[in-house]
């Protein structure tokens, strides 16, 4: 039966099967029947934006600032513009951070997913949205190198065509454990913002409902959206020589 040398083929096949079985056993034993954290993909559903179609809503104010930032970018012209808005809560310890940026598909095929790196707890990511406020599904996984970085994979509602851009919005919860709620006036600092001809940045503070705006600086270049909830913001295109840190003071309800 094995006189023609086929025994060597059978022996090699048996050895190959043995090696594969051993490797699979070692892999399973090493990870205790569970894949490592960086291989675990967790799917999430974005929260719906509160009062999406109402004039008196945080989304309405953010959308107005988005329109102003887009117009400023068109006037440069540049396709690079970002928005960051802090929405402090009445408890004095937590805030909702709104962040928006255009995403360019630099490939040759339609892009159905967008990947971003974040340094936060996945549970604090409230959601991703397109430019009209539509919630988008997303998945998170940890970085293979470890640490507190995560990779978020956002599922677009429509694939981004090659060479086209989609404005992506993220909302996340920020917790300041050191903050104290005194019940008095609060001041939110936004740092310095300077003019850059190749980039438009918008920063702002969205006051809590029924809060009273007391002061903001610098005043002359600020954009104030007075409808409740009040939004105070600045565009980098209006701050050519600005050296004053942006700040907003208010009295919570």
C-alpha cells in the first residue's frame, strides 16, 4: 500500500493536521476561549438629538453655527473647518461636547465607514450624526497597543463618493470630578483661537436651559445666538490678532 512512496504524503498531511490542531489549542488556551480586547467589536446606536426639529434646542443653535463656519470656509476658500461646542450641564460636573469636521474620501471607491481614534470611555460617546442631525450607527474596539485609546468605526447612512466630503458630528459626555457646584456664576474657558488662512475653527459655549448670560470675552468678535438655549461662539476668521483667551460666564438656573 505504501510501497510507491505515498506514505510520505500521508505522514506530511498528518503532521500538518497535528500542527494546526496544536496551534488552535494554544490560541484558545491563551485567550481562555475569548478573543483579546482589541479584537472585540462592540456595536452602538447613537442617541437621538433632543428636540431635533424645534427652534429652541441645542441642535438648532449648533446647526446655525455650522452654517456660519461653512460660509466662512467658503469665503477663504478652504474645505477645512471644524466646530467644537461645550454644553455644560446644571450639575456643574458634566458637559456634552459637540464636535464636527468634514471627512474626505481620498480613495477610489465609495466609503461606507469612517474610522476615528478617541481617548475616552466608549460609554461616554453619545453618538455620531450627519450634517442634518440623523443618528449614525457605530462600533468601537480597543487599540491593539493597549492604553485608553479606542477606534470608532462610524457607519455612514450613504457611502461617501470618491473625492467627496461628509460633515461628521460627534457628541460625547465629559465628566469633571474636581468641579464644584457653588450655585453661583460659572465661567467656561475655551483657550486661544487665532486666524489660519487654510483652516476655519469655530468654538462656543451652549448655555444650560434658562441660564443667564453675564459676560463673555472678547466681546467684539463674538457671535451670540440669543434664542434659548443661548449660544456664544467665535470664528477664527474674526480673530486675526486675537491674544485673549475665549471665555463665557453665566449664572445657572
